[in-house]
């Protein structure tokens, strides 16, 4: 189950999004303005933000920029009535990952959400495997004491690596695969 923050000030749209995303198996939290959205974002861990631009408080572009300036990597899908090409470009330049204009087709929105989550899982799989490969190389160094100034021998024994550390790295890779 993915956790999605929907930032939408039009109540009927927010309710429809919540209902349909929950029907897809997601947990949905709704915020009606930019200030509440940032506060909610800081209090929870979200897998996706669906963000309107024209919202009270801070607008969606400001919310997106602030999240990115803080180092937030959560995917952000803009869902807005602003439909000019320059608006879409501004949304993507502000840190958005996707941009869909209102009125929108519900099936297209759900497919875009699924595509974002699919890309995340693919990233975790590739990145997790790279971490495991890199970790194995570093652990080989730690076990032999050939680096890191380990003048008194290895920093960790090969047996300790096999018994305690390797299973954890395998769990990390398995977790990445299961997040789909």
C-alpha cells in the first residue's frame, strides 16, 4: 500500500481522488491548502504527492520548490487547471515529476500514478543491486584489511560478514523488489 498526499482545494475533486486512489489500494491523506500540505508532508512519509497549483496559502509551485529545497525526493504529480505550455514547463522546472491538466481522465491519472510507482520500484531494484555489489567490494576490503589504514588486520572477519551483514543487504534488495 502506497501513501499519497493529495493537495487539492476543490472538495469534490479531492473526495473523488481519495475515493478512487483508495479503491486502488492506496492510503490517501488530503490537504486543502499549501501551508497545511507542507505541515502534513513534514509529519508523514509519503510515496507520492498529487499537487494542485492554484491553492490557498502557498501555491503548489512554492510547495514543490520548498520540498525540493529541503532535499525531498518524493515524486510530485501536478494536477491543475493551468494548461498552457509555459505552465507545464514551470511545473516541471520547479521539481515536479509529472503534470496533468484539468479536466482530466481518471484512468489516465491512475495509470500515471501506477507508472510513477513502477519507476520507483525499478529504481530500488537497480540501486539495491548496485548497493549490494558495492557493499560486497567494500566488505572484501574490510575483511582483508587492504584499505582504510587497517594496519592491525581486517576490520571485520569474513565469517561475521557472512553471518551478520550479508543477510541484511539481501533483505534490503528483497524490500526493494517487494515495494511494487
